[in-house]
C-alpha cells in the first residue's frame, strides 16, 4: 500500500518565499524602467535657471586694474600705549586672587 506522507510545509514555504522575492524584483525592475523616445528629463529648476539667464542683462566686462606704483613709505612709529599692568591694577589682582591664580589666594582646606 502506498503511504501518504503529510507535511512538506517547509519546502513550500521556501518556494513561496523565493517566488515572492522574484515577483518583487520583477515589479521593481518594471516600475523603474526608463521610457524610450521623446522623454525630457528637465525639471522645474532647470527651466527656472534657463529663464533667469534669459532675463538677466549681460554684464559688461570690468576694466583691468591699473598697476600701482611701487613706493614704500616709512612705517609710522606709534606711541606705546600704557595698557593695564596686572601687577599694579587692584581689580585684576583681586580677581586673580579670588579665582586662585596667584600666591595671594588662600590655600585649599585639606
């Protein structure tokens, strides 16, 4: 007598998965195909750029700059500014001492 075997679900599951992948790839290839013939790939940005070029007036060429005469002037001597001396300025010394950046700062508690 012939024995009927049940099951085979794993085999048909694998076959179904492979068929599904093949159909999906075929559909993607069909949808992404390019049409042949009179197809214009220009976008609205391309058209706007072309119309802007048509509207813009032609700019005249700039004249070439004249070469400057080579003369060297003596550097101007400036009076040195007194500036701020951190050793004699009380505010700077107090700020430095309060942040612990000088020997005037109190040692940290140990």
